[in-house]
């Protein structure tokens, strides 16, 4: 009898403990349960071979909004961010800034630190011939004595055989969230780059709300495609409108899958949201960071 009572008491105690443990585990797993965020394929690291002589034009996504372009041996990076970001990162970067052997140019679309990475560019400045950006971002670079050039929207500059034209952007969101003493931001503080190489034209639109001008540019042969569903970017609907304005142009996905921020629309884009809305979805190119992509001229 006593043994039976003891056994029942023991079972009850064990059950209670078990329930309590279960509740603890549930609340713990609720706390640590990660919300889904789309991520790119595994990084394909590269080294100095990516910067050498070449008979073609190759692009490599660096993660974030960054790209390396090697056009017949002329090398440039657009918005490189390879270290020192202030949010947790989801990917391995394909190269360290200290391993970059040389660059003819670094192009920066605007001052936000996911595009203008001072920690990255500080380690690139010794091997980079020239930095190019808007007048405002150039002023920030000049404060650090970098070899930089500022340009107006619509201006054209050369990097060896490559011709680059600044395209307009609308990304002066800072004015909507004024901080004490903050400068007034202008649309021309940010830009995109239309990069004309001997093997075709690459458009890096930068971060921008959709502008009518964006829909009436000479057809690029590749777009570094930001499809963030953010009101300060194209929005997803705007990105799709933009993609379908150039229905044959390959879309190299950018500005997604790199920052651990499942609830933050500028960083949480999912390529799956594009396939049933983009005309000719075969041109959606989901690159792994570091994976080479060969530029080809479209038949126009
Ligand atoms: Zn951005």
C-alpha cells in the first residue's frame, strides 16, 4: 500500500516535473525559433586570379549590394562590403579586403554603410586607383584623404575602356527621420551606375524608390537587381515593374540573403517571390557569393 502510494506520488512528481520541463523547453524554443529568411547558395571563395587578365567580362556578387567586375583585366567593385558591418551577417564573404590585389576603381552608390563600408574601403584604399561616387559621398571620402572623385547625376567618367554614367536615385529617406543637427539629404546624394563595358552594359541602380527614368533607360545587358520590398527601395511591385521594362535583361539578385534581419524589408528579400511575376523568369540569376557570371550582350 505504502509502496503503491509512493509510486503514485513519484509518478505524479515525475509528471509535474516533465510538464514543467516541457513548458520550459517550449518557451525556450519559442524564444530561439528563427523566423525564415531566404539565403543564397554556399559562398564560392576567390583570390587574386579573379583580378587577372581576361578576354571577357565577369561579375561576382560579393554579398549585400557588392559586386566585383573584371572587364578584360580592368577591375572595379561596386558598393563593396566585406567586413565590419554593424548587424549580424548570414554569409561568408568570398574574399577579405586584405586579399584584394588591386582595383582600378571602387564605385559607391550612396552613403549608407551597407553600400559605403568604411571598414572595407579602409583596407582597399592602398590597392585602389580611384573611388567614384556622388558629390556628397566624395566629400566624405575626401575627408579621409582617399583618391576620390564626385560626379553629378548624368555625368560620365571613364575607368580604362569602361564608361560609367550616373543614373538618378530617390533615396533621401533620412529627411523623414530627422536627428538633431542632421543635414538635409538630396536625391543627388545617391545614384546608380550604368557601366558600359566592351562586352555589354551593367546597370547598378543603387537603392532608390522607382523613378519613371528607371523604366526608360537604354536596355542594359545585366541589372544588379534589388528587389527589397521596402518603401524606400523599389518595393517588390516596383522591382517587378522595373524588371519587366527590360524583359530580356538578366537579373543578378542583390541586396538579399546577407544580413540576419528576417523582419527588416531592405534585407529580407526572397527570390521565390519573383518567379511567377517576372516576365521570362529564366533570367533570374541567383548567384552564390563569389560565383562568376559571364556578361553577354543581348540581341537588340
Ligand atoms: Zn542598401
